[in-house]
C-alpha cells in the first residue's frame, strides 16, 4: 500500500512538471524562436497571430532571435508572416543576425524576400560591415549582389571597403571594385 502512495505521488509530481514545462515552452515566443519547433510556433501563432511582431525587453523581435540562433525552420515560418522583415532593434536586423552568425542559408532566405541590405544598427554598422569584419566572403558577395553599398561609413567612419583594405582581404577588395 505504501508503494502505491509513493507511486501516485511520483506520478502526480512528474505529471505536474511535464505540464509546467509544456505550458512554459508554449508561452514564450522568444524561447521558441531561439530553439523551438514549428509545432510550438504554430500553436502560439494560432492563439495570437500578432505575437510574432512583439519585441522582448532587449528590443529583439522573434525573427531576429531565430536568425541569430540559426533556427531555420522558424525563420522560414516567420519570414512571410511578420509585419516587417527588417524589424530592427538598436542591435540590428534579422539580416545582421544571420550575417554575424555566418549563416549563409538564412542570409539567402532573407535576401530572397527582399530584406534591406543597407540598414545600419545604432553604431552605424550594416550587414556588409559585419560580413567584412568577420571575413564571411561568400555572405558579403550575396549582400553586394543584393545591393549592399560597400562605401557606407559606420560609427568609426569606416566602410566595408575600408575594413577589407585593413584586413588585406583581396577577394572582397576585388568584389568591391567591380
């Protein structure tokens, strides 16, 4: 009899923790965008379609977080549904997040949907500045092909061209001269 009481208490305890974790994961759009699933975001979206346009306390949108964390399935889900694909924070745009993380596939997804390439963050830095600084040459090429301006100056009065020159990045210098 004692074993049954202990077993029932354990059952209820486990049941409680499972339900709490399920409810928590379904309520936090920002956690779902970082590392959640399509099923989770679909439930949140069906319950409140505007939730995908919220900003968290740091000013990040769900799309920025999904791009930064490389959550490609969530990016694909959000990209056609958000109010503004460029939805920026003072720290940057979804495109910048993908570029900083070196995610060529997400960068291409955003560019295919006409993400703006020349938006600057609070420091005046554009996605192309980041691609150049982090030596992401393939991504820099995608950005230039999509209209990124390599002569825009950041808060340090440097352009992507200047950074390529400073780093002696011959591949990008050749690309920028075309």
